[in-house]
């Protein structure tokens, strides 16, 4: 990772070295494709309001990473997969009173200058005031469960960075689903995970007790719909 220069720009709760090139910024963000890095507002100057404004205009969903707007990548198949998974979680939660599930356009402020948007996420009711979802655009908390569905534009380094941010913010479990391999990984720390093979099943564990979803059933249903 590029060394932080003593000459830097301190904006939006983040420090970006003035000596950085686009290559340095790309590496810092996890080697993501350059087309996912918005140059306006300039890197280091972007805010949550900028990301929400782009979303309101129907342009793209953008996450905020240290004052940089990063376009969220998701193809049609991955979007359908996330939608169906969210539907299954909603049905599971409806009669159990455990919490609420959000989709990819539900942003979380993990810390100042860090706004992430998991493809699907779950929050326990007891973590919300009066067991109600606050009427604010960006939730000032981390979900209990964050689910990421890999798309073509994601990189391994980017996902490692996300994992670190999620767990630092208090996320208990992260599911990363790989549609191409039809596998998943269940992360309980940034270093510890369980691999779920194509014939295995996602288990809710202590976060979603009683929830179980065979990956084979998930992909079969999505392919039937598509």
C-alpha cells in the first residue's frame, strides 16, 4: 500500500496524500476497476450527501470510502440473487420478531467518512430505538449480518478491505456469496471463515437462529426466475 505522505489533504474525516496518483488510489481501494472510481466530487472531497444525490438522480449506487465515491457493482443476475435472498430472510423474520432485513440501497455509516451498502443486511430489533427503523437516509450503526454477492467488478483485495471495515464497526457475521462458483464463505472475523460448498447450506447461527438455506436451492430458484 502506498506510504502516506506528510503533505496531505484532510477532508471529510480522511487523509489522502497529495502525492498520490490514480494508481495509488486504485490500490488503496483494493485494485478495483478505474471505472468504479468517481472523479467528481474529487477523491477526498466527496460526502454522504454526494452519494445520496447520485442515488436520487437514478444514476448509480455509490459507497463512500474515505471521501471517495466508489460505484457499487452488481449485475442483473447478482441483483436477482440478492433480492431473492432478502425475500427469504424477510419471510423467516416475519413470524419471529428478530429484526429487519435491508437491501442494497440501504446505507450504513460504519464510521465518519465510511458509508457502505451491503447487498443484503440484517439488524436485530433490540439494537433499534423502540424497535423501529430510524427515518434517516444513512443508518448510524453497523448491521448484525452483512451479505455481499460477488460481481465481476469486485476484487479480492476490495473484499478484504470491506471485511476489515465491517468487523471494526461491530458486524458479527459476513456472508460472501460467489455466484460463479456457487459457493459461499461465512466470516466471523477478518481472518476466520467457514467455506460452504455448492451442496452445503448457509446457517444463521447465533445471529439468525433456526435459519438454514441450502445453496443448491438458492441458485436453482434464482435460475428458474431468470
